C-alpha cells in the first residue's frame, strides 16, 4: 500500500467583478499577517488579516462575503 495522494486547495479563482475565470490569485504574507486577493484582469484587490491556519480559499471567501455585504447595504 502506498501513500495516498494529498489534494491541494486552489489558489486561483473567478473574479466577482469582471467574471474572468482563474484571474484572481490569493497570496499569504505570514510575516505581516496579511492575506491578499488580486485580479490580474480588472486589477481589483482585497486585503484582510490572517492567522496561522488561513488558506487562500479563506481569503477569497472573505472577499465574496464582503462583496455581498456591500451589495446588500
């Protein structure tokens, strides 16, 4: 029996503003505890504070939640 393949989470996502697929890249800067989501197509950007367990999908999900809150208000 071999070791099972470990699935990695995505780091590129669809932009909520321009809708371009895989144009949003999430980066984690652990030294300064900042997470950034940036669209290479329309240049929209979102930054948030992170902790030790934060993954790129968490940053993207926070961005989507912030967009929904802004649209509802």
